């Protein structure tokens, strides 16, 4: 089943998309991978979502990816007297560990780790940055803060501390329980929220133990300071612009987005751009022009995938939102300027046979105007190498591993087909030609470029390049 675009679409499931019929419509509209937000999903509902998606996967005979997005540590204020209070710009307010309802004189913040991390001059952003406070002094249990931007404050509102690396793990007790449930349900990707350091990704990798890919969400300024190591440790990245846009000045987010995309692409790691991409479509059937431009920019920059959050989870037009994103991606990729723009990112090849073969395959395919590049892979690493160069030639990945095929649903340009390993060279060529024809990539007389490894079925042994002609 061939998509008419290379950029993938991630759709979040929720109240607006919690039945098999709607999920099937989302898939047919263009969703390649479904996100399950564990902040709002019970383990029972997680299992139901996975079963529904796997049922659709069987019906369409096409691998579909599933991403379980862990909540991560949530730092919130305590309750407020009367439901909300008003903080006046310029006033001083006490912040303490007492969970009692807050007043205009004091606010409860029952998180000792915050008191460990902050110093005089530290900024506190509350309720998605609507209120801004600056710490003037602190003790072990109380801090005094000056209100720089005031307003009304309700209870249990989120607190961001952009100036500090917090002494908390990206995996809370809830996350560990959700992780176990997600792995038991056999999801394909685990998204790790509020990553600050590469060590947190490494910890998650050990717990996942290869049973799923680990995707690091970049939404903390501290993560940008350790970005190179995080990219190295993670299997994929996400530019999570929600909290990143709270903790950084908004005008800095586009530049950081491009930086994350370039580092991920150079490393050959899939990268997703997320948050408020078509936000107005939560309520409206069409997006704004600025939103269309936002999605288009991510596609031009070579993002592996673009993501819908509330638009598909809770919006009034979930299917229309996916169709819109699909249309934007297809249109951008058809533009003559797209090739020049997407090739602007350069990377160094590793001194390995696999990198050499993949680079050669891309060049040969372009030179002979091949109908497709066909990659045989077991683990998916060869396919990701093929995607990294963003070739103009379509990529077909053949794999005997259902898990690999599903995981590659996030990767740019990948059309994955489940098939047995080739028995010998003749079978390799015949199988590649037959599938290229069946999947409508190549007509008789067209040539394809094939990469594989010998001996067949041995992971990490890409060492063969072959040109073949599709027969009648």
C-alpha cells in the first residue's frame, strides 16, 4: 500500500478517535503511526487501542506503528482557596512545601526537588508561562518570589523551571508502570517526556531492552545542552514544541527546531515535529495559512514525520486534519524547490560497508533513473541509512520482521513489506522485482536497485548491490 508522499503522519488517539471505524478512517486518510498519550490513557484503554489498531493492520495488510507517549514528571502547584487566586505584578509571594490551599500571600508547591534546584534569580513559569515569578531568596522549605507577570492562578497548575536542571528522573513510578503495560501490549515506540540528559535515555533503553524503539522528546532547554549525546543514545527524536515554547522565548523555537532536525538527520535517527501544527482544526474544518506554512516548513526541512495531537484526539475534525496534513506534505514534496532544500543537510558517511553500499545505491538509482531502491533488512538499520539521504527514488523495504516493519512506519520514505528472507541471489532478485511490481512502484522493463547482505538473514551485513529489471 503505497503513500504518495515520503513524510509520515502521526495521529494521536483520544475521545474523538477511540473506535475502530474512526481509527480506520484516520489510517486511510494518511496516518502512518498512532500515538497513545499515557497522560490520559488507562492500561485497559491502552490494550483496547492496540487491539483495534492491530485489527485494522490485518484488514489492510500493511504495517502500522504504535507509539506510547509516557507522561513524565509533572510539577504542579497545590490547590487554591476558592478555586483561584490573583497575583499582582510586582508583589512578593511565599512558595512552600505545604499542600494546604494557596492564597495571595503563599502558594503551595509540594515538590522538594524544586527547592533543591533553584537559587536567587531563578525564573518560575506557571500555567504554561501565563504567570512568571523570579525567586529572590530561599530556605530548605520556603522561597520568596517576585511576581513579574501576574494574573489569575487556579489550583494544580504546571510549573516550569527553564533555568535549572531538575534532580528528577524522566521516568516516574507512573511511567514505569505505563512502560510495562505498553511493552506487554507490544507497542513499537516508547516516547520519553521531559528528557534533560542523555543518561535518562540510556536508562530507558536498558529498561526497554530492545522490545521497542525509544524516542526522546526534546522539550527542555537542558536537553539542548546535551543534544548530541541524546541523539546518539535515542532511537528517534521529537521536537515537542509545547513545553519547549514555554521554557524558551517563543522566537527561539524555530531555530532550535531546525537544529534538532539537522542533528537527528545527520545521525540517521527519525525525527518528528509536534505540537499545535493544525491547532485551529480542533474547532474548524480548515487550518490557518500560518499553520499550513508551519507544516510545510517541517516537510521542507526533511522531518521524518509530522504529528497531530488534540486535532485528532479531541477535535471536531480528526479525519479532515489528517487529510489536510497529507495534502500539505504531498504538495510540498512535489515542488521543484523541495529537492534543493532537503538536500541542504550534509553528513559524513561512516567507514562501513553498509554506509558505502547505501550511498552507492542512492547514487546508482539516481543515475539510471531507477523505479525504486529495494532494501532487504532484518533490524531496519539498512532502511534508516537509505532514508537518511532523502533520495528522490522511492524506497521499498523488505523484511521478515513484523516488529521492524511496524517500527519503520515513523521513518521518511519507507514503504515496508513483510516477506521471507531470500533463499539465494536469484530468489532475492525475483522477490524484489515481483514486490516492486505488485506495490505499483515499477512497471515491466523498469530497473530497480537492490541492497542486501550475504549471508542472507544475517543482521548488520549489508554488503551487496544489484541492479535488476522488472519483468512482465
